[in-house]
């Protein structure tokens, strides 16, 4: 019985060490995709953000002017 357990243990250890050391071959592909920029503006992000803020402020000013009405 002892010889069977010893031989099974040796077999498992041998199998585990040989299979874990094998190199696994995996194929990798490199995909290169060209993407065009959405914006061709020369402005930076701060300038674009400032333009959006200016538009919103102008819209609010126009709404306020319309709400107040025409005094003439």
C-alpha cells in the first residue's frame, strides 16, 4: 500500500512539474487603425470650453432681455 501511494505521489508531482513548465503558444495580432480627429480647430480645450460658456451666458442674457420686455 505504501509503494502505491509513493508511486502515485511521484507520478502526480512529475506530471505537475512537466505540464506547468510547458510554454503555451498564443497568437497575438496587432491592429492599427487610423482615426480622424473630430475637431480640426486650432483652439485648445480651454478656448472651446470658453466658447460654450459664452454661448450659454449669451442665451441667458437674451432670455432675460426678452423677459423684461421692450420699454419703448
